[in-house]
C-alpha cells in the first residue's frame, strides 16, 4: 500500500471525460518536483485501470485504483464540461475525496466535485470563470483569483490556471528555489500571442447557454441541475 | 481513411516516454478550436494503439496508427528527455514526419526529431532553452523566441510554450476571434506565482550535465550523441 511511509503521495484523480489539460498542467509541474525531490511520489488514480476518454482524442490510463491508495497526502481533481457535472453524483469518487487528504486541490470545474463532496462548506474557492456563481450552492464564497488557498482546500480557476496553482503548491511543499527550478524545467515564461484576457470581452451569454447544456447532459433531472442553472441565470 | 476530404486533419504524434504537457497543451487548444469549427479534425496518432508511458505516471493511448492517417494537414511533435533523443533514430516515426504535411510543428525538444527527419535544414527554429545550441547540427538557425514560424515548420520553445504556439496556430487557421474564444475557454490568463523567468538565473551548468545524460541514455553510441554533446559543451 502506498502513502503509509514518510514519503508524501500526491494523487491525481482521473474520471471519464475530464478536461485533460486540467490534469496534465499540474501533473507535469508536480512530477518535475518529484523527479528533483524523491520524498514526493506522484501517482494517477481512478476507479478502474482501463483507458478513459478525455475531452480530446487522447485516451489516458491511471496507474492505481482508489482502493490501492486510500490515503494520499494531496489530491488533485480536474474539471471539465458535462462529464464533470456527472462526476458530482459519482458516489465512489465522492467517497474517495472525503478520505481526509491533508490537502485537496482542484482545477477549473473540479471544484464543483469538491463541493458535492462537502469539502467547500464555509471555504473561499474558485473555478472556471463561467461557473463561479454556482459555488455558493456548496456553502462556498466565490473568489475571482487564479488560485485560492483556504485551509485544506486549494482551488484553481479554469483549465490553464492549474499550472499556476501547482507552482504555488510546489513552493509550499518544497520552497521557492525548487518552484523556480520547476518553472525553468517547463520553460514557463508565458507569452499569449495577444497578451492577457480582456475580461470586458468575455463571452458570458454564450457560456450561460453552454453551461446550461452541460448541466442537462451531465445531471439530467437531478435537482442540482436546476438549482445550479438558476444560480447562474440569476447572476448572469 | 482520414484526411482525404475537405476537412483539415491535425495529427498529434505520440511516442513512448514523451513529455506529456508538450502534447496536451497544444492538444487542448486545438481540440477546443475543432469543437468550435468542425472543419478541423484533431486526432492522436502513434505507431501502435497500445498504452504508452509518458514522463509522468499518466499512461496515454492514441486513437489512430500512422498507417491509418498517412497524410495529415498539420502534425504536432512533442519533446522530452532521453526518450525524445531515442525517437530521433526511430525510422518509422521519421518516415511519418517526412510524409509531406503542409505544416509540421514541434514543442520543446520535439524540434530535434524534426531535425533528424531533415525538416529543419535552412530553417529558423527553436527548442527547449537547454538544447538551443544543438539545432545547427540539423542545418537550422537557432532562434530564442517563444515560437518560430518558417515556411512549413513551426517550432515552440520548452514544454509550456506549446500553448502559446498553438494559440498562434489557431489564429493562423481560424482568425483572431476564434483564437480569443479558445483563450477564454481555457482561461489562459497566466499568472506565474513569481512572474516571468529571470534568465540570468537559468541553471545552465546543471542542464549541461542533465542533457549529457539524456544523450547517452537516448542515443547510446550513435554518432549523433557525441556531435550534439560537443556542440552544447562548446556553446555552454
């Protein structure tokens, strides 16, 4: 069994259909940390060890089941569209997240899964910009930042924000020199071709429709679907 | 057979042991493009349809073999450490890259595979900062930029630079409005915890040793190993 020794185990959680960059951004950062500091062990866990679809044509496979690694020190939960909303009702996954990791982290809409597991109650948290107003459903205070640390919970904004969050976590786990070494290793010196996002141009009405479809596809007639849709519409 | 119609096929090339963020950064960007504009089809290709190891604990699997998709319009080649140098002598992979795509792109040390395939001769190109001085071995002029476009070849700098390169490519393929829509979708508004890299602090002597080990592990006694090592040492 893993995670019982003095090494710290960081477990990345896979579920079918997740957004793959949500997972791989922090996975690359923290695997680079683990290559430099062997007291950290990075693993990928899932309910089953079979190839899972992602939101891209890449299929992925975990190396361990939830049962193999019941008590990791750190858990990372990726987000996505309809499959992530579906995962909010996956009791096996939720039970795993309630297992008491010292730190539970999420990227993008992965924070909604944390919310469904009851981990965000009374916490400050973030998620993909289009879903931020859904967080109070879980007792959370939404915060518009790249990542938000609140006690045993660390949540990141949408998709690519997982890289920033993981570099912050690397510094928390191993210090600033190590975080800088990882940043050089992955040459993280970002230059978006047209600079940062101009938030006055965010396509909010489009996303209200897109997220509404995700809620219907992922949650069907589960009462959460309507409650979350109402929160987003009232805020939008 | 795919890629014979009016749709444009963008093929991501997998090989064992590649750096997974090199692949997934552009894959997320261009899959988001394809979700918005169905005339683009994104696929993942490899020699075999079996799970491959990556440089992290995540295993990945392609959806198509090279033989399934002999003539994609755009090819994306990820980089990595020793496995990427090994891939420079993989004649099946090199033959696939010589297949005449309209645009061949790489991330990180993936450009060395393009070089081994003869695609960089007389071209301006880039790669991971630690390997830049190896590029003249392939007749290329090394350029220290986030991405470098030269005719049918588009190369990106290390690992995370693939995201910037893919947003540039999205604009080339679909225009600036589409590139901005993709940037909002993946919330690419980067905030490295301590800002951009300070290149005066780059750990160059450390990487000279690390890359030397990759060359020995990946290329063994192949003459390229010593030629590349000599170029890096003379420049370092």
